[in-house]
C-alpha cells in the first residue's frame, strides 16, 4: 500500500471503498486435461498435479459447476469441507471464488475449512443444499508429497452417481473457460456470515462459516441414547476405550462428542490434532497402519478400540488385547443387534446392504431376520438410491465402511457409537459378542490382498485375460484342488448391478468366481490409487462349525487358487501382496 504516509483516517476510507465496490467476475480461458475422470469416490491425484498443472483444479471445479443445471445453481446453497490435508485451504479459496462466479448464492463452510465426510453429508441435508465439495483423498497419505482429492456430493448428501461423474468428466475434456471472482477472499477462521457484492449480481454472495461438529453431533444425539452412553463411558465401572483419530479430521469430533459430552477420560483419544500430513502416516485404519492404536490395545488396559481414516468415514473396531473385528463381521454384528440403537427402534429396519466384495456374513443375518438384502458394487454411492427410496437402513463395505440411513455416507463415529450401544446393552466383551455371533450363524472367513502400485498395463491385461477365461462356459464346473481341499466352480462372471430403484445398470464391477460351497474369489482394480494400479483379491469362505481358526490358514487354499487362476505374480512381477487385510 503506497499510502502509508497518509493519515490513518484516509487509509481506512480507501480500504472501505475498495471493500464496498462490487467484486469483478472474470471469464478465464483454459485448455482441457484428459485425466479428470472422478473415480469410485472423487478425483484423487498427487498434490503436485494440482500444484504444477496450470488451472488443473479450476478446470475440475468448473466442470462440476457446469454439470449442474443453471436453474438449480442460481442462488443455491452448497457445502464445503475437508479433512485438513495439505492444499485444503488453497483449494477452498478457489472453490469459493468460483462458486460465487458460477451463481451459487450461499456457501456453508466448516470452521478452518475442516469438516468430516459424514458431517458434510449431514450438513448438505440439513441446509437443503444442492450439493457439496469434500476436499480429501480419504485414507491416502497427505502432505506435499502425498495425495489431494475432491469428492463431489449431491443433494441427498451422498456421492454423485455415475451419470453425474460421467458428465463431469465429459465436460472436463472439452472445457474452454472458467468463471472466477479472483478478488474474493473469505476468512475461514471466523464463525458467522460474510457477504460479498458481485458485479452485475443483484443479490450478495454469502459465506457462512459454521462449527464443524455441531450439526453432526446433534444428529448423533437423536440416534443414540447419549445418557446411557455417558453412564457406560464415564460412570462407575465404566468401560475403557481408546480412539485413534490418526491426525485426520475426526479428532475434533472425538474430543467434543466422546470426551466433552460423553465424559471419556482424556487418554481415550489419541492423535486428535488434524495435521496437513497426518504426521507422515497413512491415515488408513487397518492393522498395518493404525499402529499407535494396535500397540496401545495389546496389554489389555483398554476394552474397546477404534481408528478412523483421514476424512472420518472409515472405522476399524478392536476389542481387548487388540481382538480384530473384520468390517464384514462388524456389519453383521451391528445388523444382528440393530435394536440396541434407539434410532432403529423408531424407524424399523427397511433393508440391509453390502458391497459385492464384502463377506456374506450379513446375508445370514438378513435371512434369519427376514430382512431384504441388497448386494451393490463397491462404493457408497449405490446405497444412497436405496436409502432415498426407503428400502435400506444399514449397510457397509469390507473396506472399513459402515453406516445407516441417517446420512448418505459411511460414518465412522456412528459405527463406534453403534458398537458402544451394543456393548452397553449386552454387557459382554467385543470378543465374546463376535464369537457368539459365529456360534449362532457360522463364520465367514474373509481376507483381502492388495497389490499396490502395479504397472497399469500389466494389471489391465491380467484382468482382461481373466475375464475371457472365467466367461468361457467351460470354466464353470472346473475343479481346483489344493492339498485335501477341492473347490468346484459354480458360477463366474463380471459383476453387473441393476439398481432396483431406477434400473440403471453398472457393469464391470469386479470379476467373481463362486464355488459350489459358496466360497468366493473376487478380483477388482482399485479406483482410488494415484500411483499405477492397485489389484485387489478378495476371498470369502463360510464355515458352519470350524469357527475359531486363523483366517490366513483357513483361506490359504483359496488364496493359492486365486493366484494360480490369475497368474498375478507372474503377470505383475510381484512375489506377494503389499497389504493383507
Ligand atoms: C476403496 C474401497 C471402497 C470404498 C472406496 C472409497 O475403493 O474398496 O469400498 O468405497 O475406497 O472409500 P477402491 O476402488 O480403491 O477399492 V473412502 O474412505 O476413500 O471414501
Ligand atoms: Co475415507
């Protein structure tokens, strides 16, 4: 500012006039990028892609706005939040400037730009927004050398469906310009309303910075019995729990809801300060990456443990001494004990659903309780339609996602409160509850092998050849023997889903081999990796009586068959998986 020598009042006046003059809306020419197809859950790339490719972010954001009919966009409300990772704030600045220039009337943004994925879903629904942006690459590492991502959710609060993401991708391939208000700067630190006058616009553009936890906490209060949970967590003889936020977005939620409101002692919550690089760790709640939690559970001091991914939609549940509950079992146990959750006592249970690769443990509960079961492709978006149609109450994925129809995203803290409600009601340990479940229903042994960062061509070629092989009629009835185990193929296909509500067909959702005893081998390429390809093999096998054995031992024959059929090691040059879940 060149007027430093002028008296203060003159300076103030100048600033005021600048602030009051309407902000300019610019149309900026740009050129398309070929690789902006949103995958299973948003667009994920290395941070440097967003930083170094000119207008990369702008192109994608404009493609999203352009995919929304102008009549729906004009004057609308949208929501913005993120998991706090590196590039979060820079991206929010651009989104705000472009939202204003694209006719959005009001943005609701989480304090400091932070809001978990389930909370964004909740806020979209609460404010009747037409959609929202979630700045996250979920469980992928963060920091300048890590990943950044953008999830786009629609008016029901859930991830955009394939028709919409296809449209966004098509627009991104031909985009020529974007609209932006470069002079608009929002203050993410101050709660409350900020208004901005724009050139050629009658109405001011409004930004509301909201408490990131409040609306979501309110929702949970109406789902669970907070008084009973408080007694269970902080009364005499309270249970001891340990929650690991892994430096992602859930920290503030855990602190406010579990510690402040439900009275958990301070040592119940660890890694609760959101960090731009998640402390250099993988914010992925599994036995390999949630090491702080796994270590602290070993000595038996804590009765219950849980970890969360960066954006708060994935959860891992552990019992005393680190007893691991597979996400597929967790879902089945919650289903079997669903009336421990007051919400479902009021709404009743309309249906259960799981993603195709998730173990069939839930199917047995559905059958016994005569509740409808839906099997959807991987990815949460498929559950939303069923929920909107009043057909689905509880669902989950083997990838540590669990949730109900209170929102349209998987919800990690909800899963923890669901488990705590079950523990409080049944007054048994996590391990006893899971073992009782196996005794009642038998056990679905389940494992997933991930081969990360595989050469894309090698992975695609392998999948293509595999599809040709398993689609051949002669493949059915083939027998595979390993040691004394013999498996006969009953059915094999490329999984295809017809949405029961709108009859949309989704093809190529994973290759399935189903054996005559119900065991399954599934092959899929991941849609969330930003480095090469990730091949996933899922193995699910049911045992009625042999229920207390080691998973890897039990599934070893099927794993051998899975590798033999696919020739995966030979085709990719790998000698083993990067991660086994
Ligand atoms: C993975 C999981 C899938 C999940 C998706 C998004 O996808 O397998 O079940 O819905 O991540 O989770 P993929 O294509 O990599 O297998 V999240 O927590 O990133 O929103
Ligand atoms: Co996530």
